[in-house]
C-alpha cells in the first residue's frame, strides 16, 4: 500500500498518475489562456454567438479548445477514478470503472470536438 502524499495510489500505476499530473497542469495553462483571450483580449469580451463564431475562425482557437476538452475530461475522469480507488474497490469493479470511464471519456471528447467543429462551420458559410 502506498501511503505517500504524492505519487501513484495502489492500482493507479505511475503512467496514469503522470498523465493526471500533466493534464492538470495543461488544464490550468490552457484555461488561463482561454479566459485571457476570451474576456480580456477580445474587444468587450465575446458577448454574442456571432462573436464566438468569428473567434473560432482563427485556426489556433479550435486546436486550443480541443486540447482543453481532452485534457479536462481525461484529468477529471482519472481523478474520479482515484477517488474510487480510495474506497478500496474489488478488481472486478475497477475493471468496470475503467471501461465505463473510457466510454464516457471518449464520448465526451468526441462530442466536444463535434461541437467545436459545428461552431467553426457556422463561420465558413456551411
């Protein structure tokens, strides 16, 4: 059993812990950039749907938003899995949680990417 404050929990593994740490940092960095650009750099902020559609025409913005969605979803699900691991579940339950969270995570990221491209397409005349 691992009783340290930092580092992977039992049943978490070093790679999963590392991914959780890196995605947490990336969520903070990209969210900070997102807030600065959306609310301070954009003139009067992005106040309307038309403003958001115009903003998304910059190719960097959809890439940044896709990264934010992917990092936030993966970080949150790995963190939630870690909370469940604190409850000392059975191996079978961990297997179910792994599959369930994978399906939820892939679904959430796919939906987020679809939504981002739907907004981008509104500005291209499609």
